[in-house]
């Protein structure tokens, strides 16, 4: 196996491993906010540095591969896609970390269970987890069609976020003494919405790598 192939194989495994770690971070952070379980939130917080370490290593490896091996065609597209996917995964992990810090920093904060149900919090969490898993599956199987559904799901995540804002605003009018907790609640939905955006970004990079198509700033159907 030539040197470039070995480097690309190692890079592929690293981005897959990081992706799996980020899925775990989002899943654990979601469970933590749904149950307000501080122990789960601490797990997310403790693994944040591992995500950062992956990001730095993958960035460095991508730069070295381009500088030292000068890949072309599909190999170059793969490295460039990994470079951008790496950045998106790190941001997703940051949002999961932010959700976990809410649980850690506000141990006495209680989010109304009925409000959480009405605002579709658990459905939104499951949706972004599905999007993350589909993106990983598309990369592992080198199948861009798997990534197609991510674009539609991102629209559904946006809808959840918009509806949640309306539902929470109405709740505050009825229970003004719960306004602070509700504002924290809104930040969780915003973070989940941003996770969905980054999943969509990664789907674009998979299309770029596999099909040589640039979908950025273009309608997704």
C-alpha cells in the first residue's frame, strides 16, 4: 500500500471515531437535559477535551497530507471534506457541551415536564441524533443518497425550534415566575437547531467528496 493510501485510511478512521464520539456526546447531553441528570452532564463535560484533541489531530493530518502528498481528484476532495466535517463535528460537540453545562451550572433548575412534551424536546433530540447517524452511515458506506434525507430533516428541526419559541412564550405569559427557567430552555432548542445546521453542512461535504457537487448556498431537494 502506497504511503498516501495509508495516510488516507488512517484519516478516515480518525474522522469516523470522532463522529461516533460526537454522537455519544449529543445523545448523553440529550438524556441529561431530559432528566436533568447531573452525572450524565458531567460525562459530557469530561469528554469535551477528547473531542478537541481529535479536532487538532485531524486538522494537522489533513494539512500534512495536502502539503506532503499533494493528493488530486477524489483523494483531494476527501481530505478537504474531512477538514470541513472535522470543524462541524467540533462545533456540534460544543453545543452538546453547552447543554451539559446548563444542567451542571443550574442544579436547582427544573424544566416543566409538560412544557418539554408540548415543545417536542425529545423529538428534536432524536431528530438531530438521527441526522448525525445518517451522516456517518453515508460516509462509511460512501453513499451520498443516504445523506439526502438530512436536508429535509434539518427543515423539521427548524420547525421544532420555531414552534418551541411560540409555545415557551405562551407558557411565560401564564407562568411569569418561570421566565428564567424558560429562557434557559430556549437556549437548549437553539443549540439543537444549530446542531441540525451543522449536520446539513456535513451532508454537503459528503456530496462534494463522493459526487464532486458543491451544494453550499444552493437549494436542497
